[in-house]
C-alpha cells in the first residue's frame, strides 16, 4: 500500500517572473514530469513581428510529483513556492491536466481571458492570505494583479495591496458600512 509520501499529485508551483521555461527545463533535467501550457502570440519589435510561445499562465507551472519531489522542486532556482489555498496545497486532477494538454494542439487559437477585476468603488472581502476576512472598498487598481483597498473598520485611510486571487466580491454580503475616512 503506497504511503502519502510516495503518492504523486499534480501540484501547481509559482515561479519567479519570466522563469517558467527555465524551471520547466530544470525539472525535465531532474526527471520530473512537468507541464507548462503555452500560447502563441505575436510580439512586435521595431523592425519585425515574430510569433513566439509564452506561458499560458504567467508564473505558474504544473508538476506531477511525490511529496519528496515537491520539496526538491522548491529548492530549484526560479521556483518561489507551491500554490496553496487556505493552507492546503493546490492540486490539479489528471483530467484537468488532460484538458489543458488538449489546448496545446493549436496554441494560436488560444486566448487568455482577462481576470475578473472589481471596479473602483466596489466593496470586496479578502478571502485568503494574512488579511483574510477584511472587507474594504477598492480605491484603485494597479496593473493586472493587485487592487488597493481602504479598510473602514480601522477608521484610518489605510491602503493594502491584495492579490486578486485573494479577493471576492461582497455585493451579496449586504450591509458593509461605507464610511467616509
């Protein structure tokens, strides 16, 4: 009977920016089954346009690993951490990986949809991370990854950078006081 240490799972690893392909090569060199979905995009330079392959999900890579291999992967240059939600390691099913592999048949037909971004003025709740449970109003958006919120409960004008992955809309939560700071 296999132990938890010897069971393989598809884990999601967060990489340093623009390190996905290098991490993929390092894992393959170590004999680790890895999957990095890619998308074909046109990149423009001053003198030319070229079709290149980029990671479909920036800073994410998937590996089929045992717990021992997962720890080994975490020691590789370019790997930041294993993705986790609520303290539990994120795992992909074999079916989900297979569905992603099917998208790789024609990378030029893929389009990554914009991530949901709450509009300025929306009331949100932080659902993960060190600020889990906090509610606030979106004051501004910074790039594609962060929103800046005001935390009215503190009665202070405090701005907190929160990754969008940690944010849920609170429109259905009802009575959140919109107090002026």
